C-alpha cells in the first residue's frame, strides 16, 4: 500500500487538467518513504489491482476499506478529481494522530496544553471531503464518539458500503448512543442545513463539536472555487455553533492556494491558529484550528 502525497513540483501556471493527468510527477511521488506502511496494507485482486485497504491501526481491530467504485462512477475519475477520494492521504493520518491525543480515555503525555475540547462518547465530529473516511472511522472506533462522514454524492455509496462492512453489528444495535453515518454534502449554507436535517445524532441541531477537513485545498487540482465553497460551508457550521472547532490538515505544495484560503478563514472566524504538532511528521503537513463566528 502506498500512502499518497502530492509532490511539490507543481508549476504555478499548471492547469487543473494537467495536475490531474500528471499523476507520476505532481500527484504521486513514488520515491517518498511510506512512514505509515505498517498501518495500511493494500488489498489486491488476482490481477494485482488494488481493490481495498486493510487498516491496521495500533491496538484497534482491523478495518477493511473498499477502494473500488461502481461502474457508473469510474468514468469521472479520468477527467475530474474523484480519484482523490479513493486514497488515504498523509495529512489525514497526521490529523487523526493529533485528534486522538484528545481522547477522553487516554492520558497521552504528548497532549498539548490547549483549550481544544476532549473527545468523549457524546461528542460529534463531522468530516468534510472525507474520501474513504478513514480518520472518521477510526475516531469513532477508538473514542466511541458520533461521526458524520461527508463527500460528493458519487462517493457516498462506497462510504456506506464500507460502514456496513465494518460497523454492521453496531448499526443494528438500537441502544447505541453514538452513531457513524455517511451523507452527501454540498459545500454551501443550504447544504449544511440539509445535512443537519438528515443527521441521526442527537446534537445535530446544535452543530458539531469538531469539523475536520484533510487535504481539501489545492488549487491546481480542485480549483479556487473548491476552497471558496469550503469556506462557505465552514462559515455556516460556525454560525450554527460558534464553539465548533474547525480543524484543517493539509500538505503544502507550490501554488496550492493555501494562503488565500487561510486569509478567507480569518474573515469568518474570530480565532485562527496554526497547530503545533507534537509528534514526528512530514514537514510538508500543516494543521490549523479555527473557532468563533465573526
């Protein structure tokens, strides 16, 4: 299994189409050391094609994640960005490691001294642009909190199938107080309102405790409009609950548009700060926290 990272050689003038097609150079650097290979194992067919990922997180039961899409959903991958939702990205792993420091049941010596809320079974986490949803699934499995996974409509069937595979017994237990579910989400105020109406978790009317997005800002691939829509979504979530912690984890690349995104984030949130990550990680990965509706 190769944990993907987008390389840093992207030309500032490179178009989104070029960024998508040039997978061997800009989007997938095979020379990178895979520091997380013991946690993720590729599941391959008899012909050698990857069909899934076995997640072997320390001290947690193994999760089996399918990376295959329905036939009708394959074609868009060759001319769009949907393929990015079928991979595990380094920024997602770092974000997961960081958030687990705040698990109520753990007294990790690396836990930062901060007002970041402790994650409890009654907490609810929303993951935006979650792709395979690995961080959200593991956060739910380890901390027992409720999790809502969201992405574009074409990836939701895969998400729900993976939830059925890994959490079938839990979903059938009506007594369970924490839930994990998957929904399509349009990054807009209207999309957030629809999501909150459809969510099963008890605190949906009050928004979410933590809203996570991982590697969702990269202009050469996703375009400027993507992070602008992300900002609109985050603004609507902050407006619903100003105490919501917006956590952004991303891998820096040339001409990525991150500084423009952060500037827009400061326009909607009272507090925006870079997170000091207290464990070894790729220096290209940065994390930010925002909270307080402006």
